[in-house]
C-alpha cells in the first residue's frame, strides 16, 4: 500500500502541475461607482458594484468582493442575488490598491478591479532596536532602526542615515555597522528628514588576547546543523562577555558518484562548496567537501576544518504506471482503500480543471494497469477538489463555474467505486465557489469563496447542515486550504499565514509524549468543536504566499513543525506566461506562543505547489518541475 501511495502521489504531481489559469469570461463585466477613489489610511467610503452583460443589462447573480490583502477591507464580501453590492471600504495600508469583484460561470471567471489610491502617511518616529551602548575598541557592532509613520505602520521602505558624531572613536559603514576605532565616547544619531533619535555610546579599551573555538564534530553530513561555541578571553583566560564575534566559512568541494540520472549512478557535476553560517554560530553545509569554520573578534581569529560527507538519503523512483486523461486538465486527487466487497483493493478519484464538471474514479490495485471504473458529471466548469472519508464510504467533490452559479459541494456514496452515486448537493452560502475541502469525522471543511471555511455535518450524508465556520478578521483576508488532523484544523491564509484551530482535538498531556508523538497544540486543545472552532496559534507569512500547510512531528529532533508551502507566479513582461516560484517553509511550533521559521527548501528554477509528509520525508510538488 505504501508503494502505491508513493506512485500515485508522484503521478499526480506530474499530471496536475503547470495548469493554465482559469479563463476570463468576456460575456460579463463589473461596473464600479465611482470608478476610482482616493483615501487616507483609516478613512472609509461607499462603493456600488454591479454585474452586467455585454449589453449593459443587469445580471441577477451573486458575486464575491475582496479588498487587497492586509491593506483594504471590504464589507460585505458578497453581493445579493440581483448582482448588486453596496459595500464599505476602509484603507489600512498605503499604495495603489485593488478592490476586486469576481463571479464564476460556465464560460469562466468574470473579474473586475477598481483602483483606490492611498498615499503614504507622514513619518512620526525613529526607534533604535535594542542598541548596544557599551562597546570595545577594535570591534564592529551592527545597529538597526525602525521607522513608524503617523498611522503607526512600520515603514520598511525608508532609508535612514546613521551618523557617529566623533568619527575618531567610531564610524558607520553603509550597512549599519559601527567600526569602533579606539576608546572614548560618541553620539550615535539616526536621521531621516526632520526626524532623528540619538544616544551616547561609550567605547573602552579591549582586553581581548585570544579567541577559543569549541566544535566537537570532525565530520558531519550535508544538512546537519552544528553550533560553533566561540569565546573571547583576556590575558588571564577569563571569558569576556558581550563582545561581538563574527563567524565565516570557506570550503573546497568534494565530488562523488551519488547522483542518479536515468536510474544510473553518475559522477557529480562539480557543484561548488556551499553552506550557510549564522552570526549566532550555526553552520550547515549544502554540498560535500572540506570546510574551514572561522570565528573572529578584536583582531584575533581561530579556525577549525571539518569534513562534510553526502547525506545519502537518495532513493530511486520507478514509474510503473500512468493514468492518462487526454481531453482535460486534472485538478486534484485522493487515494483510499476499498471497503466491504472491495476490501483489499485500492482506488483513486481525480477532478478536472477548466473542463465539463467530471470526476473520474480509478481502480489502482495494479499500479501498472490503472483503469477508470466510473465517472461522475456535475454542473461545473472545474471540479477542483476531491476527498474521501476515513471509512471509505463517503466522498465530496467541490464545484467552480456552475451554469447557475451555485458553486457548492456534491456528496457521493463511494462504498462501491464501480458504481458511484450522488447522494445530495450542498450549496448554502457556498455559491462563490469551493476551492478546497477536507473530510474529518463526519464533517466537511469547505472553503467558501476563499474567505473562510464552513464546517458541515454529514453524519447523515443525505441531510447535510452547517454547524460552524472559521473566518479571519484582517483586512482583505483570504484562505486557500484547510487540513484536519487529530481534531486540529491547519488553514493556509496567504498573507495571514498558518492558523491552527481546535475543532475537537483530544487534549493531550505531557505524559502521553512518547505514546502519541507529542503535539504541543493538543496540550492546548479541549475547548473547540466543529460547532465552536477555537484558534490556538498562528504565524503570518511576510511574503503573502502561504498556499498549503502540513503538520510534521520530526522523528529525528522530536520537534513539532508546520511545513508551509508557497504558491506565487511572476508575470513575464510582454507574455501571458508566468514563472512560478517559492518553496517550503519549516515553521518550528514546538513553542506555540513563539513560532520560528528555521529553514526553507527551494528548487530555484521552479515554484512549489502542494506537499505531503510521511515520517521524515517530504513529498513536494513543483508545477512544471514535477
């Protein structure tokens, strides 16, 4: 079974990725009144939006409204059934912002945008960030500042001048580094326009006489992180605290025969020595070789050479089967084990994108001979997501682009995958389109027009009903995905990043760590339910690209991570092509109140899409990168 899952997942990545964007309908358009606006941060205005046909006639259809993420709030987020929306917009960020409206139909998406200009507020204050006021001659100290405007927004677009009054004592370079030349005092000033902030720096004679470096390792693997423990000592071998130490590395590559091309071992292609060293003394190597690690301070330095060997975790993959849909793009898939008379067999379901509303059901018991055994056709242009319940009896497919614009869910009986049966539809408040769904313990978690996820009870699949929903309250918020595991919902919310929500998690205590692979969020759970989702934690995405999230209990470190995947495409000037970029961010949530990003995995020439974790292995999808 494990082998089949691996094969199907790899197959899905090669089939799904690199799909063209949904086409724009030319039959409909949006009219905004007024057609443009200028607002200051904090100001509000009313906008009327109408959906009309090519002749200007009103179209009686619901559409969705969205402000620009983190910058523009728009309420309500949905029009009435007459195709008219009177909304209130409020500016929270500056720039040339977009107010967007979107409708889904059989001929494609209809998208309209209105520009709202929000000027930058005047600057208000400069603040030094944890400045060092007592320094040693012969060292270099970095200083950073934060600039806030009158809207209390951190302005990262501002270049601040850093000035040392007494340049004989200390002088700044162009990067905020203060070179301490000799003992004495100087006034440090941060200045932008008519704003400035100053404080006194006192430099004293440097007692350093040598530097000591402790590294127990002589050999590590690529990817292993080691800590360089460096200490500066005076003439009496006493440790000098609060003295800056700079870390660096150099390396010589070691070439090997650990690459696989066309299933055959080949010589390495001569990658240069590559690694990373942080200024808190952590080092990791990306390529094998001999590396010299150096710590420097006060004119003294010490080095140690270590050997980095290949990690040797490569596995050979063999394509044993290929399930082809030749007339449509494939959207998503799910694999499950048969039940009842089909126990012992394995099945899959795939959706279709920009097509005719079809979902295909496959017998994949023999991976070399995968066969379509049934097809379900619904009123939709795209069947974007497909999921099967844990007991293998109930399925759900999501719809976008229905002819009547009722884009909701279709609930299926899949207990006999050779004869799949539609049980019911559920469209209530889901007409804006359902991009992703998840089934967990008799509940469907369904994204509603990219604004929230609704929680729908399907204990009786013929009579589904909503019991709860979870929506953010940030300006222009939107959601792309939700994944539920052990009663915790992990949602991916673009700029707002990952949210972890208790929807029925069984409270876990410290004593259950070994037995259950301790998840710190389960230690906080116990108050939430499908009808009462309770937020437990989150971490914003500064890039705004958070597309998917997967919980990961690291077996090698006993730490709890959430791996957050990007989706982002840059337009190619003069072309309709887009270049996909992004990677997978490892977010350490071992302390749920203080999550930290510890690593990112990227393939530079292609962009990430979806992912799955099994044990300590990440299965990653990369659009045209496979």
